[in-house]
DNA sequence: AAGTCGGGGCC
DNA sequence: GGCCCAGACTT
């Protein structure tokens, strides 16, 4: 523990509190992002969708997904009424697929209990699946201008530096302290702009590496800047060893050229997505094949392995390709296992590495 | 408090 | 290659 580390008790001078929001808003008017897709029009549904997509995902990545999603499902009731496969297909490639399932479940609950609209209330929003405290605050402030603090990755980074707070921001004790600071800086007006301004500052100036402090509207009061500690804040997440896992996947085609695909279970990795039949090892792969299919397993062509990295483990997929296969009549084509033609791929939610393999 | 959940951007 | 990103949820 270093001497500069702050305790949980904080006190903010009123002048400094005012300076934070005032300077940030003045900077935002000239230098903020005013042309993001969800800002025009800035409806509650579009703000909500953008906030969910932006969880752990950069703006640049989200934009094309957002445009495609709102074009297909332009309103909350449309999302609620859509087929789950359509929602998953629209999300396919974005990752963290629980976000998509929670999004639709929340939409359906809004139709049932909130007259088809997003509730304008922090606790009601937090009670919906996929919406936590920060996302609820971001929705309320941007959609209606309500006065709530957010605390996302951008704000955490800015506040850790501005107040010189050490310790990984994901730790509950540090996070609690950051919430206190975030609440203390709130302006009395312009909440939508203020919320966007914080994110813009974190995304464009107060970046993780090589921040542009000389351009920062908060540089005069930034403690880390004054103390020369900007580069070491926020404190990095403690490292962890990620395990390496393996799996065999079967790329099977029938005489029509259709590919056999399987829907994954509703929980766990790639939940509810369509993927190639997968087994833990070669023996299990062969056993499944011989139980379900008619064909010569030993004639399969081994394709180069595919390496895929998750946050908490690495996966090496070993594909086997085999053509001219038929399903055993006792197994049959059903809701969770079916032959898919190439022109149907776009309509199915598939893990990114599987889609890449099939479309290569 | 720690683990589970993707995929891509960027160094 | 590693680390992180407009986090939430489960255990």
C-alpha cells in the first residue's frame, strides 16, 4: 500500500466539484462526439440498445451492429415479438450473447408490465435483465436528462487519475469510492450531454495508453497529472493464468451440400448459438458420429486447428470435414440439429470462429 | 470476492 | 501476444 492511497472517506471541495462538470461540458461542446448513430434520433429504445451493445465493446465495433439491429427491429415491441433466432443472428459476432437474450427478455417484460415502454425509474430499470446500475443511469440521463451518475470503464479511468486512486477499479472497495466521486461531480443541468461528455473524454483524450493530457479540460485539477502518475493509473487487473482447452468439431455435409449444425444449450459458452457438432476429444467425436450418422468416419479430412481466445480460457478447435453424410433415421432432423444450406447461414446466430470457418 | 460470459482494437 | 473495452450475473 502506497502513501497516496485514499481511504473510503472522501471530501470534495465545492469549487472543484463545479469545475469538473463545467470544464467538461465546455470541452464537450467543441470536441465531443455529437454524431453517433444512437444520438439521432435519441429515443429511449435506441439509447438502451446502444448501452447494452457497448458493454465491454468499443464504439467502432458496435456501430455497424447497431445500424443493422435497429433497421431490422426498430422498436421495443418489435424486439419483444421477434424470434429468438433472429435476435441472435443480429447479435452474431458481437460476443457476450447473454446480452442479446437479456435484451429480448427485458423487452418482453416491458410489454407485459410497462405498457411496451422502458420504465423511467432507476430501480425499475435495474430490475430488468442485463441492466445494472451504471447502464440504468446512462439510459435515464441520456434519454430523459435525469440526474444519475454513471460509472463505466471510461469514467473509472478518468476518476482514478483525477483523484489519484490506486487499486484495481474492479475491486468493490475501489468501486465504491469511485461511485462517491462520480455522484459528487454531477451538474444541475445538461445531464445527457454530461454523461456523453464523460465517455467521450475517456474514449478520446483520457485513454488507457498515451493519454492526451495537454488537451484535457481537467488537467489543472487532475492529481495524477500533477503527481506524474497518469501512466500507472488506473491500476491494472492482477494477472491470471488462462487454461488451454481443446475440442473436436465435425464439418459434415450431405449430398445436397447442406451442413449439419447443432444448437448449443441455453446456458454456458455460446449459449443458444448454432455451431458445428462439437466433442471434447476424438473418441467422443467418433462415438457421437457413429450413433447419429451414416458414413465413413475414417474418411474425414483433418483441417488445420483453429485457435480462439476467450477472456478466461483458450480454445483450440480441431475440425474434421466429411461429405456425403446422412443422418441415421433414428436421430432425425429437429429443432436443435438440422441441415443448413449455405444461403441460410446469415439468418443464424453463429460463433465468430465457426462462421469464419464455414464461410472461408 | 471470484468466476463466467466474446470478440475485436490496439499496443 | 497481452491487455482492455459504454458490465451484468452467478456462485
